[in-house]
C-alpha cells in the first residue's frame, strides 16, 4: 500500500471519527450545566465600563 492510499484511508475513517468526537466534546463542554454564568459574564465584557454619562457625551 502506498503512502497516499494509507493516508487517505486514515483520513476517511479514523481522523473523521476523532474530529467528530472533538466537535461533540466542545459542544457538550459549552452547554455544560453551570456555564451560563460564565457565558453571560463574557457577553457583557464590551459594556462593562460604559456609563450613561459617557454615552450621552459621545452622542453630542
């Protein structure tokens, strides 16, 4: 078996399986119980230091 055929066989079978398992692991990790607080905190980072006074000053 030449190198190309061997690598093609690995890519078609085992690497696809490994990448699918990694994808499912990342999805399960992102939606694990208790992670909502962390995701909500990360979503608020751009607005963390905004105050109403700064917003009105920039509008003028």
